C-alpha cells in the first residue's frame, strides 16, 4: 500500500532561525511523525507540499498512491470531481486537525465538509469527539473516519539548564491557545515565590488575532521585573533542545486535538500544566478551569515541587496513545483503501 500526504505550502519567515523550510509548522511535523510510523510498519508513505490544488494531480501521478490524504481544509470540494476522474483507483481523504471551536472560525468548514461527503471523499478527524459531533450533524457515519495524531518518544540529549525560573508556553499564538491567561499566571507565581521569571514563547508566528495577544503580553512584561523571551520558529530537533531547558511547560488551551508542544515537553522530561483538551494528559497535569490563574498557579507549584510521578504518568499515557494510534491507522487504511492485495 502507498499513502501520499498532501499539504499546502504556507509562508512564514524563518530567516532569523537560519531555517529555510517555510512550511515547517506543526502540521508538517505532525505528518512527518505519521509518515515515519507508517514506513516503519510496512506502509509506503510520503509527504508532498504543493502551492495550490492545481499541483495535486502532478504529485499523485508521480507517486501513484492508493490513498491520498489532504491535510487540513484547503481544497475546494469541486476539485475532487476532476481528481476522482483522473485517478479512479485512489481513495481520497481530507483530514481535519481542529475541534469544533477552531472550525467555527472558518466560514467554509461545514459547507466544504458536506461537499466532500457528497463526492465520496472521506473526512478524517484526529479527535474521536470531533468525529462523533460531525456524524451527528451530517448523519453520514460512513463518510467519517478517525485518523489520530502520532508522537515518537525519542528522549533527545539535553543542553545545560538556563538560570532563573524558565516557563515555556509555545506554539502559534492564537486566541484559543489562551496564552495571555497563562502568562499572567506565570508572573503571579514568580512574584509569590520571589523568583525571576523568563517566560518563553514563539515570537514569529501569530494567527487569527494572535498579534493582539502578543502585544498585550509584551505590554504586561514591560511593567514587571520579569523577562519575556521570544523565540523564532525552530526545526523540531532544535525546539526539543530549547524545551528541555524549561523548568515547566504550559499548554492550558481552550481547544486542542493533540498539542505537539505539550508532547515535546513530556518527551524531554519537563513538567506539564495543561487543560483537559489534551486527550492523553494525566490528571496530575490538568487544570479544570483554564481561565483561573489561581488554579494554574497552584498546579505549577505542585509540579515544580515534585514532578517525578506526573512526568512518568504523562510519558506512559503518550506512549499508549501513540501505540493505539498506530493500530488505528493501519486498520483504517486497510479498510478504506482500494488496494488490490492479489
């Protein structure tokens, strides 16, 4: 079996990082993890990054996949009228990476999902709850499949620890990522414990109103004795080295389907405080109210005092999640593929 993952190229400035791969965001990293996992399990898989949907035919013709997976919502449904005629033996899938709160800000999401289903294109979700919700809305249970994320636990080597209290709150800056509340909680914790805080964030990728969030965080830190440290978007292996220097990572989001940066923290042994939106997180890391800075501070204090068991539980859960994900991918691909084993 051959599987082709097709991503649309996006433009972000990585020049400050000395990194020219201008489409290397979380979506590409997520695909790379899955492609490596599939190849290790006997399924030939490859990623193609294209400028627009007019390039899809070329990539499919070159690779001749059995299953072609469009990553995220960017191909107009009508394009599959042409692609299905050109490649009648290919099973087409559009894979969503967002839960309903994120989808709600995309005005074409439900219209296009309906268009895919009408054209016998599978719609995949990476969170079971999202699939269940969409089945209730559209009623086409056979058209929806579950293809979850996968994360390879690697335990990379660690650079020397930074001085001071270093809290990481990484990922693209978006309203539903809740970074301002987490920044306030970190400042309050540092003040209460008489420590000097270095609050680390991505500083080059803002989306869906993220510029306003970043400006508010910058203004807040300007009035404190603490430091806001903004980092360029980094290649994943370099980011793991940065994450390994954190004393604690925050990922208290309003909405998630997986959260790679939270998995990165667990991978390198950094304590994690998060919301219940991260499906694999242990309860020892989870706050009930993502808007309650007091609860976030309390969870930070407990984990910074003693994080050993929490780290072990999160690592166990993450490994278990990825093991189940592998089985799901292999089973679903076998079920939906038109591949002729004879």
